[in-house]
C-alpha cells in the first residue's frame, strides 16, 4: 500500500476508534442532574459516644438490588419510591406520603446499610433522628452544627407534590459507643443505587472529633471498609486518589487534554500549554471549593457547555497549527473554565471551616495533575512513535483531533438547551 493510502486508512481507523470510544461516554461527563452522594460528619456527644451524621441521596439509600424493568413490565417500587413508565423509560419518584408517615424508616435504612467496626468487630449503632429534604429545601451540611440541625424532623414542604427520587437527600444521626480511648475505626456499606441512580458515587468524611476537621474522600459503594482516623497525610492521600479518579473519568477534560497534547510540536511547547492550563484550573478549583463560584442556576450547566466549546477551540488551534508561548494565555483562560468543572466534585460536599481543609484541596489538585500527566505523556509518546515508524502519523493526528471535535460538538448541542432551561 502506498504511503498516501496507508495514511488515509490509518486516519479513518483512528477516527472510527475515537468516535466509538468517546461516544460511549455519557453526553454529560459532569452530570448536573443527580449524583450519588454520601457525606458523613463525625463528632463527639457529651456522653462520650461517637455520632455520625449521614447525608445520602435517596436512590443510593433505597435502590439496593433493583434491576432495570423489562420493557412493558411492572416497575418495582423500592422503599420510599414510586416506579412509573414515561415515554418507555422507567422513572422513580419519591413516595412523599411514605416519607411523611415514617421519616425514621429512612434513618433505619441508613443504620442497617452501614457497619462501623473496631478491629474488625461491628459496633452497634443507635438511630437518634432522621429527616428528608427535597431539592430547593436542602439545609446546609458543612459543619457539625449544620448537621445537627439538618437531621431534626422537618415538615415536608407544601410546594413539593411530586419529585424525582434523585432530588431527595436523607439526613440521619447515628450514635456509636467506641471502646475507651479508641479513635480509629472502619466504615463500610451494603447500599447500592441499583437501577435508581448512576453507578458513580462520591463519599466524603469529615472527622471533627479533634476540633479541626480532617477530610477523607473516596469513591465507590464502600463495599471495602474505609479506615477513618485522624491524620493529615491519610486524609490528603484520599484526595489525591480522588483527583486522579476525577480526571480519568471526565471524558470532556480528557478530550481537551488530547487536543492540547496533539497540538504541541515538542516537550517545550507541551510544557507551555500545560502550564497555562494548570495555573488557570488551579485558581478556579480553589475558588469553587471555597464557595466563590457564581450561584445562578445556569452557571453549572453553562460551565459544562463552555468545556465542550473549549474542546472545539483547542481542536481548531491544533488543526491550524497555532501555538507557541503565546498560547499559554489561551490555555490559562480555558483552564479557568475547566477549574470550575473540577470544583463541582467538591463544592457541595466540603467547606472551608477548618485549617486542615488546605491539605485536602492540595491533594485533589495534585491528583488531577497526576492524572493529566499520565494521559498527556501517554498520548504524546504514542504519536512520537507513530512519527518515527510510519508516514501515517499526520493523518492519525488530524483524525484524532477531528474525532474529539465531533464528540465535543455533540456534547455542546446536548448541553446548551440545559443552560437556557436553567436560566429560565
């Protein structure tokens, strides 16, 4: 096969591969509809017992073992939910009547769904209080005082007559008596959202027993026990892992990074691009973490749309061969946008009320950078090898950038209506 034909074949193969891979991702890499969330505030009671204040999304609490219903079949209703079909899609609303009648029942699901253990031995828990809060009526949960208030029985708002289960948060307070002098323990869970919610789950623990908060961030359903113990390094390490997981699971950030890398002529040019992007997203990640992001309803979906647009811009720059050190200003500006995207993973979960928050923020940022470096250097090395051993490198590069831009345009078309809807 001639070099030109080989190049076209390689370009087409790369295009099809990337389109297949990235169209498999959800259209919204940072969902701004619902997230599975579990936040646990740990504190001490006057009688010496440990109290755990839980905040959990209703799908994660109620959906364990629920399978997707067969088309045309009956939609099962787990506790405190009502299943229904709409346009041939299964939905689960919150069962408001059941929630009003038995809010402590929600708390019992929290108690039964978690195991706190010391040296492998479960510690019995006592349910103290529980409450459910629909979207638009969710009290703050940033401090121990916030958590104590949030778990108190609260009348269901009269203006909410119907709501998706994904928009309901359940707060519960559970007390545990640890052995004298024992501070270290493990926490695990059997809760899964089943068909009610997405698989991704974010867990954040704030251990306030020592006065200053120590944060731990982990992903998953907590099937494996998580060790909770005071210590900055342990908390920071969990945020590093969270940052790596976040960048590797964010398809839109990865596509932008691919375009950025493929437009670099060498390691020096790549360093300038990465420097601008890193500085930009670090600034807004910190701003979003500390609650300095704008509050209008359109802002989060607007950022998601802007991230998709940034992929198109980066792709056009790469195809046009534009670059040089001046590009640092462009990547800095785009980094500012992506930083708010990163901050959405933290903004609603953590607060800035203790000095130990900074190691957690630094750890998450380090994790994001490690994930970016791993992906960026891998892509850069791959195309360097192609350049040395085949004449098809240019075609593959163009195909990869074109594929990234095509996916980004698809995302942009999908996300812009959400911005208008939120603004309205």
